[in-house]
């Protein structure tokens, strides 16, 4: 069974803290994605990566950075957390070829609260 | 750019049929996908239309018409467990965006007894 795991389900941090969100997939997928989900705004792409050490900005990259040192792991970093980054963060992965590229597998999400 | 429009909420009766529409404005894309997300859960892939026409998977069907810039998800024999949010998504053709999906804002389906 395919699996995407995220390091925490719930996280509470203070304004200004550096926050790391980790995502691991066991499907040998090339693509990995970070989204945030807010009520009424749907899923918005923050960053994605199509290979180790490669990254591309999504729609809302400001205030975030990412790291992909190994194929199975994709980290989202909030350099200095702010209250407007309180959200649900979802990681996903997919294949890079063919129609399977349209099938993304999501992790359970991390609900981050920044106080 | 890509823009997908879905109704924000739909209510239907258990056992009935419901259609969730997705209209889009996009310069070109590979296919239209649908995802389901229960409250508190992660989105899960439901169906994909690479070509125009109807795709059927059990009680769920999905349709795409590129000439009409329109697609829909059809849920038959509705069950209470179908209460969830449903997202349509497209994967655009060009550049680095060829790997990413653009999602609609989602339709919250409520199934009532």
C-alpha cells in the first residue's frame, strides 16, 4: 500500500520560530509537493520538487523554503513563522511519467498553529 | 494561467444522483482529475479523464468535454459516507508546471437521509 507520512499531525509554534515540516514517501516517486489548505481557498501549491536537490516555486512560496536531499524526503521550512502561516499543510507525491503524474498521493497533513 | 470553477456546496439525498460541475479556463492541459477529501482527512484520487468522454469507476463517473471547457463528477446511489469535499484539478502543459496540478476550490457535498 502506498504511503506518504508527515512528521506531525499537530504543531504549535511561536511567532519568529524556525519550523521544519517533514514528509516521507515510500513509493519511489520522483515528484513531491507541499500545499497549504485554508477554508474557502482550496489547495494552494507552495513548492514542488521533481528530483533530488531540484525545487520549483508554486503559487505562494513567500515565507517558505524547501529541501530535498533524498528522493523519499521533502522538507518544508518556515524560516520565521508568522501568524498568517497558521494552516493545514499537506504533502503529496506522484510519478513523473504518463497519466500517473496526475495521480497525487497525499499525506495526512500537519495542522500548524503559530501563536 | 489556469482557473477552475466549482460550486462551493451541494446537498443531495441518500440514494439519489448528484453531479458536481467543473468549468475551467486554461491554455492547455493533460487531463482533468477528481479528488475526494473527508473532513479531517487527506485528499484521495478518484478519477482521471485524459480524453473527452465518460470514465466510470463503480458508483462514480467523470466526464470531460474540452470543446466546452467543462467536466463533471457524477455520484450515483449516494451514501452518507460520500459526504466530503470534491476537488477538480488539471495539469497544465508547459514548462515546470507540467508536473504540478492546479486545483479548484472544492465542492462540499452533504448527503442527507
